[in-house]
C-alpha cells in the first residue's frame, strides 16, 4: 500500500521548478481564475519559511505592500503556480525568518549571496 501511495505522489511532484532556499527573493507567477477568464498574477517577496516535504511542501512568501506586510503560504507542487523565478539568493543563518515580521525598511533587508567566479 505504501508503494502505491509513493508512486502516486511521485507522479504528482513538479520537476520544472527551481531549488528554493530561505531568504531568496522570488517572483511567483500564479494562475488566477475569475469566472471564465484566466490570468497570471505575479506575487514577489522573500521566502521566510519552507515546511513539509513531498506533495505537502509549502513555501511562505512575505512582501510589504503600502507599509502592510502580506504573507502567502503556497503549496510548491500546486497546479496554480505557473512559474517561479528566483531573483536574488539570500544569505541567512536561520531556518525561519519570522523575525522579519517585526522589522520594516532597511532593517528587513536580507544580504545577497554573490555568485562565485571561476
């Protein structure tokens, strides 16, 4: 029975998405259905938490909009995600960045990981 569940989960996993890490600044392209029409909405922000694994893996993305913090918890393998772009890689030393909720402005910045030159 476990093998059957594992096989079904493997068929549902998405392989077209980039590797996500805590502190990354990402653009989520979400498919929104309004009645008969469908459109793509971009939600960009910093990944403050990753939880779960396999089909139940979720990502928490936080952004500031007009001085108000907005967080979305989105299943990584959801069919509503059309594309994920990693804009910047962040350097953090925590598994969860919940401390960013109390900070604003320059205090809420995350250092950028620079590419290694070869």
